[in-house]
């Protein structure tokens, strides 16, 4: 049994896509906060999770390896439906979770407490959670501290979003650099201020072990403030760092393999990503590419049976004064009728159950269509029921 999604679920997914995150490349920015949360709560496990249409991505963890799981299996899927917190004293006695692998098998989790990661627009992007193999009783003081850590996680996501925006606007940096840097300084200053609040409350509540982690937060905040100052002084720093927000075909291939090969292995599906043609060294912006390609791949994995295949072909070619990125995703899944294809392209498709019983939320391909249109791209779908589905997406990525 899975929870009903919020009425604003599609808008929530759009809001998450605006952060343009690579979910498997965020641990260093958030690992101190995951360890801090576990220390505050006194639990064996803490996870910082972001939840898209198909998947819960753990971007930082304490007590467990970084992981990803189907959204419907995640307790945090319920947490993001709440405005405050969600607590389960014993997962093994709750019909929603007692049969989940993390309850029945190692690590045999029992206790769960989570708070939604809500941005300034009120969208819950994911959740901070703490878990243990035995029941816990969190004091009001510890709950307040955990909520503050959740707010700090959102602050850092906003910082990453602001930096992404800065690098996308790099060509007009001279005009906007002072304004952007000023905008960044606000949430950055909040890091240091929040750390001081946590430090103060930690002493008051005799949480001395928390204080060693506070220094990590303060150092992170101060280093980011220094970065903002440097941007204002020297635009070359921003120009140099902007290369991290560019892909070539090989970079894009590696990111896709890293993100989705685990899901393919879990369903015993052959997954392959290949590159067609040349232009291997040409750099192009990564804007929304992982969100677009990832949703198509996740949809293919969802609707492809055991021992089937999902294959991706990447191609960059020049058309006039523009470089076009073509992404072809082919699966041997259950296919779609022409009516279903038209519903996807019209943005009116509804959810369906996957081949392993995944319920889905019905917005993955609608989101793809929305994001592709926003980048002035095109999408074509060919499919035969019970045989295959093929997506062809073409996006202009460089205008010369």
C-alpha cells in the first residue's frame, strides 16, 4: 500500500527539477549534516533523501551506504506528505512497512522519524530521517535540532541552485555578478547563523557530542561566503568553475551509467549506454539533461520485465549554427498503445503498475515532455504493445 500523492505533485517534481541535481555527486556537501542528525538523535542511521517521480535518492547517509530505492518502498514517501514530521515507533508492526526488505532483512530497522525538506515555495523535495533497530524516544529539544538540520539541508540545496544559475549566466556575468553574489550571500550567511543556534542549544541540552560537528558546518558556511566574495572580485573564478556544469558525451554516458545501473541490476535488466558518431570532446550545458534522460530510463526499467533490456544511444551533431543532442532510449517492455502515446505527448497520461508491481505516480513522462519543451527540443515515441518502446529526444544544446 502506497500513500496518495499530493495534489501539487507535478508542481513539486518541476520544483525539484529546477535544482538540476546529480543525485550521486552530493555526498561531500551533505555528509556532515547526516552524521550530525544521527548524533543528535542517538540513532544508528540517518539519511538525507530526495524523492523524484520514481526513486528515492539518498544523497548522504550515516550508518548505511549511500543507496537508492523505489519510491513506493520508502518511508520518506509518507514523510513528504506532511508539513511537520512523520514517526513510526515500530516498522515491523506497521502494515505499510512490515514487509519491506529493510525491516525483514539486514539492517532490520524498527524506528523511524523524518522531517520533510520543504523549500521556500512550500514544496517538499525529500526528507531528513533517522532510524534505528530499536525504538527511540526523541526529546522536544532533539526534535527541534533535527528540524534545524533539515532547514540547513534546504539552505545548501538553494546554494547549489544559485551557483548553477550563476554558471548558466556566465556570459553575462559582468552585468549580473554582483547581484547574483549578493543573492547567494543571504542563504550562506544563514549557514553560520544556524550553526551558532545549534551550538547554543546543544550546550543548553547537554549534547556535547554534537559540538564537534558544528565546526564542520561553520567551516562550510565560511568557505562558501568566501566563494561569493571571490565571485564579486574576480569573474575568472566563476569562468573556471563553470566547466563542472558542462558535459561532453563521455561525461553524460558515465553519469547515466552511475545513476541507473543499480536499478537495472535490481530488476535483472540488461542496461547499456553507447555513443554514436563524433564530437566527443565538444562541451555542452548539462541543464535538465539528467532529469529528462533519467525519467525516460526509469520509465523503461519500470515497464520492462526480468531479463529484458533498456538501451540508450547518445549522439551530438551539428545542424546549421546549432549543436543538437539526440538521446534515444529503447526498452523491451510492455509497450504503449497509440492512445497512451498521444496522452503522454498531450500531458494527460495517468499512472500504471510496473512489471514488478510498482505503482508509479504518473508524472514521469509528463515531466519529460514539459522539460524538453522548455529547452526547445522535440520528443517522438514509437511503441508496440508487448514488444518495445522507443523515445527519440532532440535538444539544441549549443548555439554558435
